[in-house]
C-alpha cells in the first residue's frame, strides 16, 4: 500500500480489559494483512480499560504504522464506542 493514500478499509477492534488477548490478536491480524497485501488500517478503541490494555495498545501502535487507537477515559458503552469509531474513520478519510 502506498503511504500517500488512505487505506481502503478500516477494521475497528473495540476492547475493554483485554490484556490477555490483545497483543496476540492484533499481531495475528497484522501478520495476515502483511502476507495478503490487504489495504487496511486497524483502529483499536479502548472503552475505559482498567488493566494493562492501554499500555499494550501504545506498544502496538508504535510497532505498526497501520494500527491507530482511540482511548475513552471511562467505560461509555457500546453506543458511544461505535460513534467514536465512526468519527475517527471519517476524520482520517
């Protein structure tokens, strides 16, 4: 994918206290993206995690330029989470 254009697809991954699964899941997804040549970005939305999830998200965004994040300061529920995801995808289009 050329860095001069936006990815064709945004994959949104909502998370809440996912320290045990997050890294393994995102690394597997990014490996698949790399091997398949898919034109996509990953947007991780943290809905107020209280475990190590926020730090792990920071590590993932640092390692993978196509991984972005939104962090909600506290658990806001599904509706707010979805609105945050849509707003981010639209603002970066």
